């Protein structure tokens, strides 16, 4: 491949690079860089220096990308300028198709028009609780909502929801009762009516699970898909067929082309009609990055057929990227954008064998290799079965999708004939589900690993480029091809070692205790001097809510290189402690579990000892398990949710309670942290695991006063994010993750 086949590729890469670098730039610096690069380019063109002029042009494009990626300050009437939190009467328009997480919880993205009667602007992400009225993109609604600033979980290596919303231009979130939402405009847009008709037609003609699966294949509508089916598609590495992308758009275009060709329509009319069908399909399914990318490329390819020219696929891919990023620069950080473009580039760039089975295997392998680092970076997972599973799943999904595409318009004309076509898709859908379930059941179908860092990603990309070049030169320049192949192997090995290093590095003999930010709940990771790890509680979780075990605890562990746990401890069964543990048990090998059995004994962790302490108190909170961790001169007391009776029982037991670090009991509730307990513990450091603006008023100001009077420095997860404690047994280093500031405490005056 040469740049002549894709002259827009370097421009797209430069523009994307500028957007990525935008956080490091200022408008003045980016503007000056653009002016300088443009001027230099003009001079170099005049001097007939084309290569240098091209470099200057690319530098100018980088500067334009940086300018486009910079977020302008919010205008004076922006909703984020309001004093928040507040309950307000809101008038807004629905910005994109509502997403129903469950029948009782719907997410809406709104463009604000008025707040309490005053004109306002800005974007709000709203969660509606209850059965929401049928809403569609573009509809105007009025409602009463509680508006607030978004809160994310701030931990090393975990997803920060607030940060992602900020990149999307959302600075305010809201909650509302669904039955209070009023949509004055009764008729939704035609695209929403088509979408609803299609889903209703499937539901009338197919069993619920098959209807939900076909809706996912055809429209990306996964609301009704049972959780176990959704999980099977993810585990099998074939979830892409349920996210509308180039696969779906290509089938739509091909189906329209085939029908019109059979009808003997002129070639140009066929191309025009196929373009119209593709654009209509894109309007129905929504404007996610994968749809926009595939639609732009399909229109360009069909347009080339219309004017009887050969389509430049690489150029089309680059133009699609430029168009999307020019309109929505924040899409660069979206996993869907990255996965869609990477998979397409992999398929386009890799040579395809002529033999059909080998060609299918090559396409599947190319796509999987292209998205592997992105999947690892965002989701910490690699599918080991995906390449093989796609060989069976993609054809089955294609047949079912084509039947659905034909059935929907026919059902509008004749429900009986449309129903027969849906019925024909049913056995295909059953076979598809069975195939996916079989692939998902293979041991090791998904492997979870640390996310690759920038150097590992660069090595991987360079290795792919070297390998692809070696393949293309294997006949014409065999010696160079062999050298490139060796370089590709070395780069791939370097990338793997860099990625796996957190899991491979030898223990350093230090004890680490990480109190994670899981909102209003507890999740504490202990890493012993011998490298073995223990998890104490896992935050909230359960069906139809954000699972801290899967979304916070697991990514933190993976990115620390912790792939198995010596033990998990549930201190008591409240959901804010135990809710996320089911996900952790499913995702990790656990050697032992302490779920409340009082006879559990001490656990040695290479010089550190974790000991359960007796409380002998009744009550849900007071019977919680209290743990004491000792290493050298350092002790940590993890007091779970015990209240005054539990504290009194603990003191009366006569066990040693002295500890440099106290995990404050019951999130700093007024019923805990009595003066007697603080006198027995004598903490230098007190850590409160508590949610931002929680409804309980935790931590209580009186508790904070008592902790200060006891001489303890207070760390709070609602202010500091994760609190990271590291010790060699003599000194303590405590890091506030939000500020990345570390304080040192000396517990051994003879050696400090």
C-alpha cells in the first residue's frame, strides 16, 4: 500500500492526533502553531520542496485538530452555570434515542431549552425511574427533575463516568420520575415510528428472546435481551453483531442492491436507491460512531458505482473519520469509534485469500488483531474464541438480519407474509443462540489482563505494521521481508511483556492497602508483601444497577496485575458491602472466602497477618466482621459497619486494637467511632469510605471532630477518591488519588 491509494489517511491521522493532544494545548498556542505551519507550508511550496511542504501541512492539520478538540467555556446561560443541586422544572428536547436499561429505568440525553421558565442551554443526561412514555429523538418534553453535577468513581485503572460525560459535553445529570415526563408533541419523527413498528412486528411474530435478539441484530436494540444471552455474546467475542456497524449497513446496502437488480432496475437507479435506503436505515438506528462510519463509507462506495469509478476504500475510511471527528471530536475517545475504525482498517489492509474458508478466517483474524489492544485498554479482556466463533456466528447473523430486513417492510404491507418471514428467521436465531452459548462455554473463552500502556500500544502498532509490510514484500524482497517479520515478532513480544509486567513482576516486600472509591459502600484491596491479594467487600451491585464489583473493583485488580485472589471477605451482607462480590467471584479465581463464618483464622501474607476479631454483638451492623492487619510496626483496623454496641463488644474482648490506620466504621455514621474506640485504637490515619453527597449525611461532623481530637489525619473517598496506603512496616505512605499527593508517616523513630 502507498499513500497514493489513501491520501486522506495521513490527514485523518494528523487531525486525530491534534484532538488527542488538545488537553496539552491552549487556543493561543494551537492557533499560533497553525499560523506558523501554514506560513511555512506556503514558503516551502514556493521553494518546490514538496516533502517538507507536506510535513508543514500535516502540522497545520494537527493544530486544527487541537483547536477542534479544545472545549470552549460554557456560555453564561448554560445549565452548568446554575447553583446545583436543585429541583427544577425543565423544558428540553430529546437529543438521541432513549436507552431503556430496564423497563423501570430509562436514560435520556436532553438539550435544555428552559429551566424554571428561564432560557437555558446545555446538555443534561437524565435517568427516568418508572415506565417512561414513548419518546424519540427530537421530541420536546417538560418534566420536573433533580439536577446535579455528575460523580464518577476515582480510582487507578478504573472507568470514570464523570470524566467521560465531560468529554461528551455533559456537565449536568438529572433524575426524574418517568410518570412526570410530558411530551406535548404527540407524533414522534418518522424514524422513531419505523423503529417502533419494526420492534413491535418482531415481538408479535417471534418468542420474546428471539424477538429481542433479532432487534439487536437489525437495529442494535438490546433492551429486551436476557442478561445471560447478552453475557454469552460478550464472552464468545461476537458482541459486535449486536451493535449496528458496517456489518449491518453492508447487509442493508447489499439487500437493497440485490432486490433492485432482480427487478432489472438500471444500475445508476439501483445505486441511488441503495444510497437512499442506507441513509434511511442510519436515521432509524441512530448516529453512533460505527453507524456514521459505515454509512459514509457505503455512500462513497455506492457513489463510485453511480459514476462508474472504482471506490478507494482506504480513502473512504479516512474521509469518514475526518467527517465524524470534525463534527464530534469527542468521539475519538469513544470505544465504539476506536473499535469500528480499527476493525475496518484491519479487514481492508490485510490481504484476503481466494479460498472462501481461508478468506473468512483471514477477515476474522484481521479484525480481532486490530481491536485487541483497544479491547484490552478499555475492557481489560481478550477473546480467545472470537476468531473461530465468528466463522459460524457472522453467517448465521447475516441470514437472520437479511430475513429481518425483508420482513419488516413486507409486514407493513401484509402482516401475514411478514410474519411468515419472521418465522423463517426463528430457527436461524435459535441456531445462532446455541452456537454463541457453545462458544461462550469454552473454558478460557475470555482472558482478563492489565490494560496496555502507551509504550506497549506503540510496540503493538509497529509490530502489526512491520508484519503487514513483511507479508506484502515476501516475494519481491524476501530478505527484507524476513527481517521485518523478525522485527514484528520482537515488537509483539515486547508489547506482551510490557502489558503483562504488572502480573509478572516479583513481589517487592511491601504491604499495600487500597480503599477504593465505590460511592456509598466499602471495597478494600490488600496486597501482601508476598504479592498475594485479599479483597475485603466489593461495594454495591446486583441486577439492573451499576455493579461496583465488575465496574470498579475488577478493573482495579486487573490493572494492578492481580489475576487471582488469596481470599475474599464479606464483612456483612448489606448490599453496599456484598453486592459487588458475586461479579468478583465470577471474574477471578478465589482461593478462600470468608462470608461470615466466625471460625475463620488468621491469614498470612508473607510477613503480614490478617486476623478476624471477635465482636460478639447482635444486630446487622454490629455483627459485621472486623479485621486487623499487622505488618512490622504498622497495623490497620478495618471496622466495617459496626456501631456503638459492636465497638463496646470489641473493646471488651480484650484483643489488641492499636492501629496506625483506622478504616472508620459505618462510613462515619454518628452511631459509630465512639471516643472509647478511638482511645483504644489511637489512629494516626482515619479513612472514611463514603459516597459523594450521600443521602445519609455521612460522615457526621461530630465524628470528624472526634477523629481530629484523637490526632488522626482524615482521608475521605468522596473528596480524595481512592486512598492508597503503602508501607514497609516502619513508614506509611498515603496517597490521595484525586490530587496525586502523598504524605509520609514514620512509625519507627529509630530508623526514620
